[in-house]
């Protein structure tokens, strides 16, 4: 079975470098998150040609930074999230999702 998982791309993000100099006053236009964790990527800009998002990434709570991420790299990220089922510890695979709300 082949994996056909495709992460949705930002639709309303300004182009890369368009908020240069005013990044802390920019509006967050899209959001990616990793279910079962506190990892978040807040998109400020997007380059469709290079498939790169620029924004605030906070993978560890309280320890975020501005930077770029490849959407393909986010799409390929998968971690095992620990969850207890009937008192037994199991690990469920979790992939980055696009916040549609």
C-alpha cells in the first residue's frame, strides 16, 4: 500500500519576504500542527515556487523561533505519540496537519 498523504498548502499567505522588516506586526494566515503534541507552525508568508513557508515555529512550548520550513519536509514528518489504551501504553503515528478552522 502506498502512502498518498498530501499536506494542504497555504492559500492566502503573502509571498516570501513581503513582510520583511515588519514581521512582528504581520498577520498569521495559516497554521500547521502535530496532533498529540504541542508542536505548531504559524505561517506568515509562503513561496509556492519553492514550496516554503516562513513564520513562527514552536515545537517545544515556550521555545519558538522565526524561520522557514519546507512544506514537503513538514509533510514527511511523522512521530509516534504515546497513548494509553486499556491501561497499556501504545504508540500511534501522528503526522503534521493543516488547520482548516
